[in-house]
């Protein structure tokens, strides 16, 4: 089974795109970081280390301290794909993060984004 190109892409290349998307809609980098840390279990230092080390997306998620158990509550469509129907576990985590950033950019409250 072929792997997706995004698995080998450095997370440090994707991260600024998340920040730009949020900032274009009046949100902040701190909110993006909070979402990423919530989903992956990284603290701010761990997130920054992942970015600086240039780890690929696969490694970024593989080294994540703990994927938040409430991530299963993330539902909906992102990039034309229903998140909850994605079969590949790594791709599902990527889509979870994409969906959360989309919700941020659409103005959703942080409490709802973080499923609190």
C-alpha cells in the first residue's frame, strides 16, 4: 500500500500554514499551539523541539506523548473527506488536526474546539 506524501513532509513545513490560516481569520499562533498540544499531548517545549528538529509528520505523531482521548469526538468533513471515516490511523490524526484548525479559522470557541 503506498504511503501518502504528507507522512514524510517535515512538520515544520506544515506548522506555519496552520498558523497563517488561523491568523488570516483573526486567530493567534498561541491558539494553534494550544490545539496541537491538546491533540498530541506535547507541551510547548516539546512542540517547539519537534519543529526545530524538522521531524516528519509520521515521526511527529509517533513521538506524541498521548493523543487526546476526546479526539474521537472530532467529526465532519475536511478537504472533502469525512474525518471519522478515514481508515489509516496516521492519516486520521492528521485530519483531526486539520479539522481543529479549520474550526479555529471559522471562529469556533476554543472550549468547543477542544471538546470541553
